[in-house]
């Protein structure tokens, strides 16, 4: 089986010294396809921590197969998807933690292709975050937001470099948006009753 592995995924795997994973990947995808009765389609670009490909289920339903690269465990993602149960995000159809594989509902075209205005995309993502948020008990095993912020404060810039700086440079004189604060937003005057 021939797989088109996106360069950012390949770079992440090689930077972590896990080149053998790339050699084993076609066999893993092939075995999942047989066990879960999947027809493998084209790969998705854009990520760096997982191979993500279009698949079709035996009944013709479109889905997505996601296989996490070594060192990027998908178990927390699987737990969050189970808790969400398809409300506000893709439904988790199957999971195999031994192979770091998730079979997900395919939602359609990427938001970037459908909603071209950045501010509108931001607003939609915030609405989804509100729909997804729910309190969970301490026994669930998911980190708090504060724990994740602390974990990623140093890790994200490192991962960004390892992945070959996959994010665009942004607007505003070469700011990366990753290391520098955003420029101040212009403030609108607040006018109360009787203001002229």
C-alpha cells in the first residue's frame, strides 16, 4: 500500500528518531483497513502529529482514519470525543489505542475552505468550544486547562520548529503569532445615554 505522508508528519517523526514508524505505517493502515472494512482514500494535509486519511466504511459512509505519530498519544483525544459523543465535533466511531488509531465521522470540507473570513472562523471556533465544554469528574483522566497551558507554553514553539514552521507568518510586519504579542486592537469610544 502506498501512502502519501505529509512532509510535516514526516519531519515530526524523523525529528523524534522514529523513522521505522514510517516504514511500518503502510502495514498498520492495511491491517486497520481489513479489520474495520475500510477503503482507504486520499490523505489530508495540514497536521504534524498524525497521519489522517479519508476512508469509506463498508456501507459507503465517509469517515476519517487518524493514526497518531509516536510520542503523540491520541488517548486523551479519544476520551474527549467519547465524552462529546458527536455534539460539537466529529463522532468517534472506533479506536485502537495499541496502534494509536481513531476512526472518525467525516464532517465535510475544511472550515478554511468554507469560511474565508478569519474573524468569522474565529467566532465559529469559539462557539464550538462553548458547545464542547462540559465539567468532568477527576477520575476521567483529562488535564485541566491550566495544566495544558503550562505544558504547552514551552512545547508549542519547539514543536513548531520541529515541524518546519508549518504556520504562516501572519499579518503585521512578519509577526509569527507564536512568539510575539498581538498588536493592540483599536478601541471604539463608548457612548452612554445622552452622549454627543
